[in-house]
């Protein structure tokens, strides 16, 4: 594949924004990819794609965390109702083990979600 601007040179990279083949002289490294050197349009598209990638991933992570916290909260509420009213013959020790296991899974998951900068 040849460079879009220099037809006699081999392409080194492809612009992440517009898809043009670029030689070493025409390519600019930008946010772990390559774009057209000095092109504000390509830089803008790369910025938008970069932000959207993190936004989409954070929305997914937020939804998963929200569901996990709701489940733990519902289990805690059920545990309190069963323990206070005594309406269930299930031993509270089993419920405590389940609660500890759920909390441990939630904490481990939150630990993996953390990113070191």
C-alpha cells in the first residue's frame, strides 16, 4: 500500500480518523494510534472516538456495578426481615455466609475496576 500523499512511498500507518494510508512523513502519533499530520479534522475525530470509547465502557461498568449493589442491598433487606421476624426456618448462619460471599465478590470486582494512573 502506498502513501495517500506520496504515491512513491510505502505506507507506514493508516489514519484512525479518515482511513488514508500514510508514510512516516505524513503520519502523526496521537493517543495510541496514527492520524494525518497537522490535520485538525482528523485530530477532532480521534478525540471524539477516544472520549466515546471511555464513555461507552464507563456506562457499561456503571450498569454492572448498579445491578450488583442493588442485589446486595435486596439481600441485606431480606436478611434483616427474616432475622427480625423469624418467619423463616433457615438458619441465619447460612444467610450470613451468602451475604459475606456476595460482599466479597462485589469488593473483588470493584478492586479490578480500579485503574492505577
